[in-house]
């Protein structure tokens, strides 16, 4: 079954902040759009929906405009660069983040799955005369805490709006 984008502002059934037409128009403006253009419409829709889900996993400043809206945007009661968030639009930076993340996810379909639990684990560490051997069977499995772990460049788009982290892993991100 083909994926269908629902990008109606404040909708209880929305699954995307942008339409496929908006995404295609955006990619007409970047230097290299071949890794977007070579995807089918269904692949693009799935990538846009997935990008929205990952973005919605983050904690944002302000409040949802409508308790019944499915997605975290639009929001109000917060301002960026002296501009108050409005319930009538999604900020352009949020849309840019969705476009770029969708392109990345469409081309790296397993990027957000985390590791097998051993990546980054040390069995043994030696510094000078000190030699430490770890019990690897007691080390935790690897996870991706949030989309910033895999795509830190997203903070350029989302940082001003985002508390950072996901769910129970809040980290304040400050745009400098």
C-alpha cells in the first residue's frame, strides 16, 4: 500500500509537516538533488512521514496550538529571533529539517536503528602501565537516543526551538 501524506495544519490525523509537492520544490533549490529525485513518490512519502516521526520525538519549547493535533507543530507561547510562534504556520526551519532528514533517511534506510550492542564497547583499555579488562556481557546494548545522535547537523535547523533529547532524555540545546 502506498504511503499517503496528510499535512493539514493542526489535524488530528496529520503525519507530515509538508506535502510531497513542497518537498520536491525545496529540492529544486539545492545544489545536488539527485539523491532525492531518484526516489519514487512512495519512497519520498515514506521518508517524509518517517522524518516527521523522528522530529516529533524531540522536546520543543512552547505549547501545541490544539490539544487534538496529531503532531507537535504548530506551537505557540515561544519566540525565536523576536518572532512569536504562530498557530497558523509551521516555521520554515522545521520544514527544512524535515526535507533534509527525509532525504537522509531515504538514502540511509537503516541509519536510525542503533547498533548491535557491541559498537563502541571496549573489551580492554591500556594506558601506560594501567591495563583494564571489562566484562562485556554486562555492558548495555547500543541505542540511538534521538535523531541528533545520528544527524547532528539537524541542530542547525531545530536548535532554536528544541529543548533537545527525546522523551526522558532532555538536554538543553542552545543556538549560539
